[in-house]
C-alpha cells in the first residue's frame, strides 16, 4: 500500500505544479492586458457606427441633418406669403365672389355666381 500512496502523492504533486504554472501564465497575461488597456494599447473592440444623418424636412438619410438642411435656409430667406404692403389699419378690399383680395364684391367683373 505504501507504493501506491507514494505514486499517488507524486502524481497529485505534479498536477499541482502544472496548475500553478498555468495560473502564473494566466495571471501574467491578465496583467499585460490590463496595462495595455490602461495605456490605450488594448485590443480594439468593434465600435458602434455613428448614427446616420437624417433630415426631417427633406425626409432623406445621409445627405445632411435637419439643422443643416439647405431647404430650411431657403425657407428663412423667402418672401413672406403676402405681397400686401399697405397699412395694417386699412381694410383690404376682398371679393366674396372671386374669393380674392384686390377688389370689392360690388366691383367684381366676374359673371359667375355661386
């Protein structure tokens, strides 16, 4: 029985030595990777792509953002919707027949009635 126990002890000791060596190797690799990560030399991880540009006005992707939309610039520089430059206190002539500004209903020359 003594020989079997001795062989078993030697075998278990060799297993312990191998496990300690593997543990030291892995600890060394972990320290190297940690130092590299702290110095910015770590393994590169796949980075997320930046969000795509989208314009809410043009309803298009990748050309420009809503804030940089050339259509928006044109809208800001465009003339106002009215061409009437009279006084705001004056009553504008409006025709109920034609439904347009510019003349009164009494002076409308449109023969159609609705």
